């Protein structure tokens, strides 16, 4: 999968998980890994990028005597999910076209 395309998909997955509620890095890795493989070393740059573009906000809370960073989606992040879903509809159309052309199905 092309790197730029994969990055966009991973960002959308992270935002989708955060739409359900705030979370922390390791839990996000586990949640996203159910659908697409991602490592912690990939997750944290994505989280920083999403924070820099105001698609999520970061806050700290104490957990077992330590401060843990939590992430929460913003309105900008919700807007990005909506945009990505609209773009995905176009990708699905193109995918169907290619499949139909390859199979010779010219409806």
C-alpha cells in the first residue's frame, strides 16, 4: 500500500476510535490493530500530526501514580472524518469501475 494512502487511512482510523471517546496511545494502538497493523513507533507521529493540525487535543491525567497522555477528538477532527468518508465514496466508485473493466462487465 502506498505510504501516503496508508498514512491517511491510519489517521482516519485513529480519529474514528477517538470519536467513541478519549484514549491514550497504547490503547489506540490496540484498538486500531484490530483492523490494520500499526506499531507504537507509527502511532505517536500520527498523534503529533493530528494534534498539530488541531484534529485532536492532548491532556494528561494521573493513572496508577503516573501521568498519562490522553487524546480527544476535536470538531476539526470530526470534520476530517466526514471529508475522508466523502473521498472514500469516490475511491469505491473507482474500485468498482476497475473491477468491472477487468472482468469485462460493461454495464
